[in-house]
C-alpha cells in the first residue's frame, strides 16, 4: 500500500512540472492504445465478466439437445430457425410449412405454391409448466425438419420435459406426411402432455367423415376431409386423411413415449366436383396411408432418407466470401434444398421398367444445358428465403430459368435431373455438340469452386475443382470417377494436345483468349477434341493474369485493405493525425513564436 502511495506522489510531482510536447504526444499515444485495445478487456475483467453467466434450466436443456446437430450446421448441410431460411419439407407432390400454423401446399404449375387450409401437425404443451424453449433444425441431407422443445418452468419444479418432433414428406410415397414425436420425462413425477391439432382452418365447403384403417395394432380411426381449393380459373379437389388422437398423454417418470402420425394427401384438378371423383381422390389419400402403415417404421424412414441421400451424391461447393452480397455455401445449399423439395423423385418411385428407362434417357441427354448467364451471378435467384412465399418465388425463378435455358429435358427426369441442371448452371457448364465446356470469364474465378459428380452419361461422373493458388492465379483440376471409356480434356483454345482424364485429378491452366471462349473442354471423343482446335477460332491465347490482391482480400476478409480489423486502421490514422499536429506545433513554436520555448502547464496554481 505504501508503494502505491509513493508512486502516486511521484506521479503528482512530475505532473506539477512542465511537460514538453514530446512527452504529451507519448502520453496521448499510450492513452489511445489503452482505450482501443486494453480498455474493453480491462473493463470486463474489473466487473468479473470473464465467463458468460450460467444458462437457465430450459436454455441449458435446449443447448444440450442442439449439440448433436452442431456438425450439420457447421457444414451448412442444414439451418436453424431464425437464420432467415423457411422451415419447409416437400417431395414435389405435397409440401408443408413446419410451424404451429403450418399449412399443406400442393402443386400449382412449377411449384408447391397452392395452400390448403388444413394444418396437420400436432403441437404439444406441458400441463402445469407454462414456460418453454424451442428451436427447429432443417436437415437438407434427409429432407426433414426437427423441432426441439424443452418444457418446464418454476411451476413444474422438475427437470425439463423434452419433446423432439421430426416432420417429413415421404420421397417414395408422395402423398404421405410423417410426424414422429418423442417425449422424454426425466423427472420424478408423471408429466401430463396436452396434444393439439388445428386441422381445418377457414376452409369453406369441406366435408368430413370417419374411416377405420387397419394398423399392426388393430384398427385406427382416421378423419377424411375433402374440399375444393381454387386458384385463378383452376379448381382442385383435395382430400386429407389424418389420424384421430386423444387430447392428452401421460408420460411416466423417467420414461419416453413416442407418437407417430401419418397424414395422407391426394388432389386432382377438376372442372366440376361429383361423387365419383370425390370418392376416387379420397381413396388415393387412404391408400397412401395404408401403404405407409404396411411398412415397418425403420423401413419407412430408410426409404425416405435413402432417396434424399441419392440426390446429394452430386453437389457444388464454393469458398466463403466476406464481400457484401456474396453468395455463400449456406445460401447455395438452402436454395438447392428448396428447389429439390419442389421436384418429385421419379427415378426412385415405384414405376415400370419402361418408364425408368425413359427417365434414364432424359437424365443422360443434357445437350444445350446450360445456355444462359451462369446462375451464380443471377441476383434474382438469390433473394430472401425467410418465408414460404419468398421461397416459392425463388424456386419458381430457378425452375423457369433452367427450363428456358436448355435444361428442359433434364427437368423431365425429376429431382435427379433438377440437381444436375443446377450444378451445370452455377459455374457456367454447358453440354454442347459432343462435349462439356466451362464457359466463364477468367476474371470471375476469384473464389475456389468444386463440382462433385457431374453426370456425363454412361454412368460416368466428372469432378471439377477450381482453386486460387498462391500466385493469385486460378487452376483447374479435373477427374472422372469411372473409366468405362477414355475421356479427354483441354484448356482454352484447345491448342495443346488433349490430356487423358482418370481417377487422379489432372491440372489445367486458366487461359484467356481473344475473343473470349470457354476455359475447359471435356469429351469422350478424341477426334472431336482434335477438331475443336480448328473450330474455336481465337486470335490470341495466353495464361490469364493473376487476380488483383484487393479483389481477393475483399472475399477473404470483407475489406479491400486486407484482413486487419477496421479499428486497427482507425487507430493508425488517429496516431498519424496526432503526430502531425504536434509536429506542426513544434515547428511553429521554433520558427514563429520567438526564441523562448513555450511549455504546457498542467497545474493552474503555478500560472
């Protein structure tokens, strides 16, 4: 304590004297550094906030349940509610907005945009526990939305009751909506859970009846609802079959209860509704539920997830950009998921061999796809996805763009063709007269790109990576994942001899031609590639110039000046300004204020 007092006295004596401008400048610099860098941390240390406050029981419960989904979210293979992406499931025939007020959506032209005023989801509430914490996880890989709930509160007085509700529209059984609910009660007393389904919501003119459908455990009562849905001049007859449930459920202490709800949906465009058509549509909805209950639960789940897994065998990747308005992996994956949700999985459905062969033919014929501006640069395809109407608008633009730019045949193959068309369109790939070409200006290749398993027909898939190297130039790496025949590649202009492709990636330089042409060509016809050299007609071919550093830094850090934070540059600018002000004052005093040196007096009593 005495040392601290002595230090204070010495500091006071030094301040009582005169301080030169150099000392004042040094003191100012020290103060600036303290406030900009040391100040915030010192304040947090002084108030004892080095560690975040402990979470409340419900928040802690939800945080623990989210841990199993963290890897999914980190890889952008899904999103959490609140991230400006809608919670939606669909299979190209029927869709569902996953929320307490979520409605069924059916096909209208290209998208599932026609809402049916029926809300099939079950909502759960804990009797005697008024508080809850919840969130939703949309899993793109499995086409599923999982809602996590922690129910409890002070009135409950026990550990929170957890509810996990997974919802999906089945990929193989197109008219079936599945909700799987698991309720876990870790407490010492029974939990009474209220079950609520809104069902019909302002749907005028509907009829309702009861039907018994045989399950493994016996007959179960279902409600059959039928009514008309109109859009412009079109009239749709819709039937919904949903299981009847009790209004409450008791979960014993330290036990888990499961509820599985199947909802069947069928619809048909009609001019006039009559009893025969109504009976047929209702029968289709009932048969959908019967097909689902005839399968084991694990089989029902596996067939759905396997169909989604097959869609994601192909894919597109892009390095993260911090530039304002840049399209990143999270938005790309979400957009692809929504577009696939609006497309039926025809190849994985129960179809005849002749029909399957026809669809395979559509998938193998991609001539002319994709012929437009590469979709990665089309701003109207990357607008907001926060609500179902916004998402439907984006999806309709995507499907229209692909259809009108040479991909109409691929789209006939269903979701598999849609995935291939989207992958081709993103970087600017195009199938053209016996070859695949990458048509993009080299100046646009300032981010790493990856295309996985682009279908080239004959069960062969091409993998393409574009990487920005240490010299700030882009390089192309190409491989094929199956060698049932020889494939060849050449760079811009095809002036160099064709290079045979294989399982090991082959590197190609990115070249710039005059006039600008494609930067990569791939074909299985060696003679065709030799001929390309004489048909591209370029005046000049040279390796593309390196990207400017400020452009790369804009994507890597969001700042053209580099990766240092803005506060650093502000501090440097402030120090430079202060230094020049004191330098000007010194010069002025030296040459303009007379021979006597001026001093700064900090103690008013000495003046």
